[in-house]
C-alpha cells in the first residue's frame, strides 16, 4: 500500500499544492519551519482522521483562512486505488470521506490505511507517564482489531460516566451502590478484552523489538519490554471493589486498564533512567519498526512509515543500519524528513537506493529528483 498523490489546501503552513510520491522511498528536506513535519502530518491525518501533533482541528488551518482540505489517492495491496478526503472549517463539522462516501463514524476508517510514525518528541513515550505508552498500544492494536477499537471506545465512555457519578456522589453527599454497580458491570467486559489484547500484543512485540534493536546497535545491549497491569493478579470486579474508598475520596476511578503500563529496560535497568539519548532513540525506532512488522503480519497490509527528523542523535552506523532495514523487501512506502539534504542524498546514493526528493521552502515543495 502506498500514497500516490497528495493535494493540500490551507493546511498549517501550506497554501495550496499537489505532490506525487514513489511507492518506496520519499525524502523531504528543508530548514526548520519549512513544513517538513506538516507534510508528514498531512499524510498521517488521511490515515487516522486527525493530526499527530495538533490537539484540535482549528490549529491545522492555515493562518488567515477558515478551513483546510486534504485529499489523498492511495494504491492498496490489492492494486485497487482509493481516495480519502477531509474537509474542516471553523464552526463546521469535520467531513471525512472514502471514495466519495462520507463516514458516519470516523472509527470505521482506522486500519484501512495502516501507518507508523516516528517523530522527535516520541521519546516521551519512554520518558513520560504511562498514558503515552497505553496510547501507543491502543493505536497499534486498533489498526488490526476492530473489536479492540470498539471495546476501547466503550470503556472510555463508560469510565467517564462512572467518574461523573462518583463526583456527583461527593457533591450531593449521597451514595448509591446499586447504581455504581451497573457501571462496574458495563466496564468489565471491554476491560478484560483490552487487557488480554494488550498483553498479547506486548508478547508479540518483544522478540521483534529485540531483533530490530540488535540490528541497530550491533547487539551491544539487551532490551526488554513488559506489560504491567493490576489485572494480572486481581479480577476486574474485585479490583474496583477494593479501590472503592479511594474512588469515592478522589471522585474518579483509580484502578483499571486505564492505569496499565509497559516497562522498558536496557541491560535489566529502566531505560528512561539509564539509557543514553542514542540508546533511547534506538529503542524507540526498534519499537516502532516492531509495530510496523506486527501490523503487517496481522493485517496482511504493508503500513506506510513516516520518519520525521530521524537521523538526529544517531551515529553513522545506526543510520546505515536503519536505512538498510527500511529499504528491505519486507517494507513498503517510507517518508523521511531531514534538514540536511546533502546528508540524505549521500546516504542513499552510497547504498545505491532509488529515491525521490522534495525540497521545501515556506510550505512550497520543489521536486529535486
């Protein structure tokens, strides 16, 4: 699967432009602020119905305009082509369509065009709170399992309702155990499905992460990842009952799959504390490549890979290893952005790998080769 053509109108720092892409390697160069990341984000948007970076759609509108429009023509693994189109304007509902048919629910689109992105701030997945790691698992599994995505939507909606009820109990100084139990029961089934799917995904990802990390690092360190959940030792219903006093005091659900985590280690030490910047970035890349492989194996589709400013903090050996991996026979379309055009061209020329290069200046793309 690959993106053949992208049409952009009023998206971030882009006015209007149309770009054609190769099925394999596409390079994007330009100075900071030229629009490299925004271009990759436009590709991401067409696959996930939202920006990778912007919290709201209003932030994606070009300055001085009141709407944006993105259109992409994709060629699927079957050889069929499909066109995705998104339109959003200030004060209007977002409209997302596939081949001219508007989606009733945006969740229906997730997984049709699988994609994996690596961005500079993704190291926060390693460094920050467990929310970032859960989000990564959710995005991964949702692309290959519709039941998981629906269970996640249901769980999050019911969790909000339960939290609102706990807050209402505190504000009105009363408690209704039977009413609370109805929400506990509604949470249980999706929670157990999510727990089982996440646990399985981490187990499947582990050998892939280790394989890719060894390729990138030359086998100098040993990495590991472990899924952590209170449900490994306690049933969901029991867990909620045990934490009811804390829930009532804090007016929120303090335990559940929304509190689970993934632990990353290097040579048996916490990666976020003992890993260097280069080791953390290598692990992140290995993790994302493992996610790519898992999605490909599970769905039969070859995800697009977006690598934003990927060469920063990597030594020459790891850069060479990474390029050799992503240009191998098991990978498909790849987008790579960098500030140094000469560096990128030198790498791919030295390895005798065909590529297409766009140079960006203030949101204006120019095809170099």
